[in-house]
């Protein structure tokens, strides 16, 4: 009788803990675009896109838990060579965001001397952009979260670029969201997904802004708050 009572008490205690703890938080897979071998675009001052991507992704990964979300890091080591491996490493997560920084076509480039080397830059394009794929298995969630992120970024003072309207159909142009079906990380994943272009590193002034630590942290915090608002269906708390 005593043993049976002890088992009942233990079961009740464990059940109570489980109920109070509730379900686990949604997990966001944060993917660092490009890698050490394929560094992506070069900035106006010759820095690789991957270096920009990694800095922002690390800050985002640190900010997400502060807003009630779990994190799965994808390609933070920079050694994933095949794009299809990125969505596979995100399996088991609830959302996928791939971090990138933007460039521009060669016809819009100019050249200057930076630190003794010729580098290319542009004055035509700057600002952030968000992409979703119509072939994604959960397009409604992808769109909802992309718009939430774009809106939050605008309210925080970041400006989307209208440049993508030249080649892409608008999903939510006001908030910088565009349809783009080609990226493997958007259509090969089993998760709702967005590709985020934080800004244009070929633009000389914006490149410096994108390297500013305070601005980077502000952008990462805004991204985290917006994703939490979307995935947890709460009002975003922006800092």
C-alpha cells in the first residue's frame, strides 16, 4: 500500500511538472549563407559575404532564446558544400531562415581603389529584402512570418529595397517581401522558410552600416522579436 501510494505521488508530481512546463518552444533553424570555399559576393571593400552572414547569424542565434524560441545552427562552421544539406540539417525545426547579404549585377558596378586594390561598388541599390518560394510546403506560414519580419524591420528604422521588383513578383512589397522559387534552401526544406538579404554590401555606405555592431544587434533583435511574434502568435516586443 505504501509503495503504491509512493508511485501515485511520483506520477502525480511528474505530470504536474510536465503540465506546468508546457510544450517545448518552436525551434528556428538559422542558416549561414555561403561558406569558407564559396564566400559569396565581395563587399565594396573586398570582404566576403559569408563573413557578414556569420556575424549576423550569430547575433540572431543569441537573440532568439531571449524571445522564447529555440535555435538550431546550420552551417555556422562554413563547411557545408551542397545546398541540399542545409534543409536536411534543419529537419526537426519549426522554421528556417537563411541569412544573406546582397550584391548587384555587373552592369551596375563602378570601380574604385580601396587599400591599394581595385574593388567594385554600386550607388544604385541598398536596403533589405525577404524572399519566399511558392514551392515551399508551407507557403502561408512563410509569407506570414516574412511580412512580420519586414514590418518589424521597417518600424525599427530599416528600409527595404524596391530593386527586387525588377525581377521578382511582389508578395508584400511594402514590407520588402518577394517571390523567388529558385533558392534550394526555400523549396527543398520541409519547413516554412525565408531567405533574408540584410542589405547591399556592394553599396559603400551601407557596407559600413552593416558592419556597425550596434546596428547589427538591433537588426538581430528585431528579427528575433518578429519571428517570435509570428511563431508564437504574440505581439512583438521590439527593443
